[in-house]
C-alpha cells in the first residue's frame, strides 16, 4: 500500500511540474525559426523530485464550467523576503570588501618594504659615489703636491731628476684615470638606484591609493548592510533586474546540488548551464544569478518539460501551450531569457543595442519594454502568479545564504599528490 501511494504521489508531482508554467507576459515574443532537437528519454524515467523549499510557478486557475461551483480560492500570499535578500547581498559584498582590503594591505606592506630596500640601496650608492669623488679629488691633489710639477718653472730638470719626475707623473696619471673610472661607475650605480627608488615610490603611492579605496569600499559595504537591515516591504525593495551578479557559477551549481533535486533535464551539464547564465547576464547587464533563480521557479529546478525545450523562463507559455516556445540550444534559451529581461527592465533598449543578435523577440516592438525595473515588478507581467516575485526572491535568498556559509567556511587545502616512486 505504501508503495502504491508513493507511486501515485510521484506521478502527481510529475503532472504538476508539467503544467507549472505561467501565462507569460513574454507572449510578445516571436517564435524562433529553428526548433530544438528532441531529447531522448531514459529507459526508466525517474520522477522529478524537489525539496519543499523550492517554490514553482502556480499555473493559472481554469474556471469551472459549473455555474453553481464556488470560485477557486486564491493562492495564499507568501512573505516577500526582499529585505532579507538586500541584507544577504550586502553581507556578501562586505565579505568581498574585507578580502579586497586584506589583499590591498598585504600588497602595500610588500611594496613599502621594496621602497625601503630601494632607499637603502640608493643611500649606499650615494655614499659610494661621494667616496669615489673624494678619492679622485685626493688623487689630483696628490699628483700636484707630490709630483713636484710646477708648470711655471723655467728650470729644466737634470738627467738624474728627470726619470723620477716622469715616473711620478705616470703613476699619478694612472691613479687619476682609475679614480675617474671608479667615479663614473659609482655615478651609474647611483642613477640606477635612484630610478629604482622612483619606481618603488610610485608603486607605493599606487598601493596606498588602492588600500584607501579598499578601505572606502569596506566602509560603504558596512553602511549598506546597516541600511539594508532597516528595509521593510512598505515599498518594493527587490533587486533591480539590471546589474551585476553576486554569485559565481560554482556557487549556483553548489546550491543546486545541495538541494538534492532529482530529474535535471538540461541539455548541457549543470556547470555549463550556470556559466551561460552569468555570461549572458553580463552581456545584457542583467543579474544572471537572479535569472538562474527565476528559471528554477519556472522549470521546477530544470526538471519540467520546459527544460527539454530549452525554454527556461516560460517564454510564450499559456494555458494551451504549457511548454511555450522551442529554442534550438540551451545557450539560445538562456540568451532569449536574458534579452527579454533586459527589454522588460530598460525602456531605452533597442534591437541594435543588444549584445548579441536577437533570439526570438524584437525589443523594438515590445509593448512591455521598460515595465519592470525590479524583479518584483515581473509579478503579473512576466507571469500571472500573484506570488511570482516573492517566489523568485525566496529561491534567490536561499542561494545567497548558501554562498554566505560557503565563503565563510574554512577552506581545507587539497592533499598533495604523491607520485609513485620507482623501485630501487
């Protein structure tokens, strides 16, 4: 009996996920001309399974044909975790700022040490140059005083005096030439050390500026977290659709795997798909990590039939077309989603300003262009689900919390790889 119940429940979950797509505001899309290739089903399909913490899109309620039937109760409103999302984003940026400051301080310490060493070398070269200059001065003075040379004398030396005088002149000349050479070498070394000191001082100045900027970023991040803790849902405080991702591809994949989702149906491996979201998001300057959260809600964490059509966001989905449009490849599906999100968020977008050729829709003809600058604004526009925005934020908050724990977890260094030793 228990086995029968489990099978019935699993079948019910599969049916719900198959229809869990919105009547989308993305109906303005034009259908791509190239259909996606069919994805072969495994010989023994495994029913998809999601943890309870991952919400999915609620399909539109189909009115009853019975005029006496009571209206279907509306879906209960769920809490909007957008204020908590703002705090988590701030905390992740604070962690980044702390690490940036630590690196900047380490670089500054190393550069200041280099500058100190360059200064010591310059001072030593300067002292050596001064010594060599004094040696030359002494040699010239000695040659004049001890050589008995007096250019004003008119008395010619005797034969016995001539040889010692010329010998002294020769020795003095050699000493002067040697000291001149040593002075030139010392001056060359001094100029080299002065150049090194100038370069080290410039690097120190740059490192100080970088450290100061990192400190300012840390101060700003600290204030941002403090301000985020004061936010409420009195107004929409969900993140803007346009902006930079906070999470990495490894964190997107790590979060997904941590949830124990069964039934992933993507046409590429999970890390590749995560990379597509961040790359396409960056190209269109939309938050690729939140777009990933949107797709998790839309596709039941990439397990519903939408996924096998490379349609990860319910684009073109409706009551009679639950899978919406087909896209030729997973990359094309992610690109279509990123471009459409850009159009929803930015009234100034035109087809000529897209980062890549348009996939499916022409933003020049979209009536919804610029309607939704924040993710919560997509509720009722991208999808009819009244809890659409809060569901996206629920998933995104879970992803942010995973990353916070992961980034603060002590990293265990990898064990060294020991090569096999040859026998004696």
